[in-house]
C-alpha cells in the first residue's frame, strides 16, 4: 500500500469510531425523563405530609447531637407504652451505647448487668409483640413488588411493614433505621429498657422474632458512625469506649419552642407512591437500565423539617 493511502486509512479510523459510537448510542433503548425523589418532594402538597405525634416521639441526646425516634404503638402497644414510662422516669439518662456491630445494629441501655438500674412505674416483663392482628394495621399501602420474607409488603403510616393475609398477622420490617427491643432467648424477656437501631443491610431474618417498636427519623449518622465494638457481637469491652446518653425525652415533655418541627411524608399519599416509583424506575441520563423493581427497605420515606 502506498504511504498516501495508509495515511488516508489511518485518518479515517477516528471518524469511523465516532460513527460506530453514535450508532451504538442510537441503538440503546431510550430512557425517557422520569421524576426523581427530590422532584416528587418538591412538587408535593402540604396534605402529603404529617407531623410527628409528640406523645410518640423520642429525643435521645448524645454528645454529638440528637437522635429522633418515632414510636409505632399500632404494632407494639405494650412496649411503646413501657418505653414512654421509662423515658418519663428518666431511666435512660446517663446510660450508654452498649454495642456497635458492623453492618448490623447499634444498641443502647444499661451496661451494668450485675446491678441494673431499677424501674419505677415501668413494667419489668412484657409479652413479645412480634406480630399484631391485621386490624391493628389500618393504614397499609401495598408495594407491588415481590418479597422473599412476606406475602405482602408495603408501608403503614410511615413505617415499612409486612403482612400475611392467611394468618391475619402484620409486623414491622427490619429496614435501615428501624428500632427494635433487645431480648434474651425467651419471647417475653424484653421490656424496652434495651433498644437497638438497624445500622447495616436490612436483617429481615429478624422479622417476627423481635418486637420492632419504631424507627429513627432523624440523626441516623450519629448511630451508624459509632466506633465499632471490639467484643463479641460488637459490644464494647471497656467503659471508656461507650458513648454516653445525655438524656432521652418525649417530645411532648419538651417545651414546644425547643421541639424539632419534623414531618413525615404520608405513605398513603399519591406523592409517596410517586417516591416509590421514582426508586423503582430511576430516570436520567446516568441510568441505562431501570430496574423496574424496588426492595421494601430501599424505598426512602421522606422526612423534612419545617418552619426553619
């Protein structure tokens, strides 16, 4: 081949590559614009949101900031009531974070097992509330995607939940940020004095084996970033490793001017259905193949602070 023809061929290669790239892009399936979760939140109406009930909202103050927990009395009425009683007798004040198990949970309570802090009005023993009758779950919104742990999954008044119509039972799911009640082997060995929050990948195998009493709606980074415990199951070996709890209060017992004005998107609203859809089929130029599916624990439940 003559040098002139070689040069023409070499020069033609980049142009050919561009044409091939354009042809591949043209052959890719079109991904039409879809709203993001942020878009849905921005377009939502005031009626799509609900304020937290001060009687069922806990403020746990740590040295680094505040963790806000919303209780779910519809799913754990006895434990929710006992936790409120414990909080009102200042049981948790001065106790500590006991455990930070990597990719699992952060747990808090009384570190002194030999001389535990006594109760006042709270009950020392409660029956397990692992599931409740379907009649307790009056605000269930079905998620259409399949689930490996339950016949039906969805959301109930701001909490990820599951149900089995055959047995007539419903329960809360162990998603990130959910709060459960620590127990021993016996089903009735929990009373709410030791609590944990899920800080890792959803341990759904715990569903229906532990009383789940609520979820963290604000302050999760304070729990998920705790130093990991070096003992078995992530427990802290030494007292100085534990993060102290300054106080735990019911929002109802905090002056209104000092309360956080948090709202949760109503999970029975059209906006929340759009939130789930935005996570099922993510749009935008980056997503090449929308999943067409979303796992229960990957559905974000938007929370916002108002009046700032």
